[in-house]
C-alpha cells in the first residue's frame, strides 16, 4: 500500500512572521488610550499632521498646516509643550531604520513608523504656531541645542527662536551655536545675531557671516568704468 505523500505546509519566511508580530504589537499600542492632549476628538499629533496635499510635484518642502489645525494647536496651548519637546528629540535608531526599510519592501503590511525628521518638523510647526505662549519650553530647548544629534540641535534652535525674544536667554545660546559643527546651524545663529545683537558677535570675536556675504557680493559687482572722450 502506497503511503499518501502529504504536502508540506507552506513555509513563511521568518522575516515575515517577525513583521506580523511587530505589526500586531503596534496596532495594540495604537488602540491603547493616548496620553496626548486632544481637541475635537483628535490628538495633537493628528492635528500636526493635518496638512493640505501638494499638487505641484516640484514643491518638496512641507505644506503649511491647515487653518483648522493651527486653531486646534492654539486651543491645546501649553498642554502641547511636553509632547512637542519629545518630538524635538526624535532620533532614528538602526533598528527603526531597518524596520521601515523592510516594511517598505514588502506588500503584506502597509505600515511604517514616522521618521525622526518628520517628527522634528512637526514639533517645530507646533512651537511656531504657539510662539511665546510656549516660552516655558525655552530652558529645555536651550539645553537641547547642545544635543549630540545635529537634527535635534537645529530644530531646538529654530524652535527656541520662536518661543522667546529674551536676549538673556537667546544670545548666549546663539553665540555658542555660531561655533557649531553644522554649517546650517552656524549660519542661522550668526544671521539671527546680525539683526538681534551684532555687538555680541564683535565682542565674542565671531565673524558676522551675513556681513561677509554682503561684502563678497559687493566685491563681485562689476563696476563699469567711466567713458572717456577722445
């Protein structure tokens, strides 16, 4: 009597199984009550993600938040500060980067976690809308301008400039940022001081980058020699 050969059960890749487990865990976490402040049954993060869709494919920078989202964030007010400060500090771990890459390569699970650069952009948008109403965040933001991650430092500096105009807070931070290893941070800090406190640049012996740009532009202007009569 011949033994009936049984077809082996389909073998799924270990990677897919791991992705499914991670996906289920994420869904469970998402379903748990969020500690975020809410406005009209939407969380702060959801409002910060409420942007109009760009129709022009050549526009790569984020669209501004909708008017409704801006009003929602103003209504949430200072309750948003702790969440925004967490977003400023967002960083992508190697595991998170690999996970997003794996999720983007497969077609079974349509999900990916938000990259750190997007979270930091959302934090900046929130602080920009709140303005000096969020000045309680100034000490934490000033401290974050010394973070090891350049993206965190940049977001913290730009956010700090939106939430306070107090020179006693801003000028020391900006002077320190003028010596940052990231050129974009140095330029932002120097440009701000050029208008806010140019004397502090001179006192600290720090070059005024905007002044140098103006001088270079002036030197490069072609001056037509006067016509001479024969």
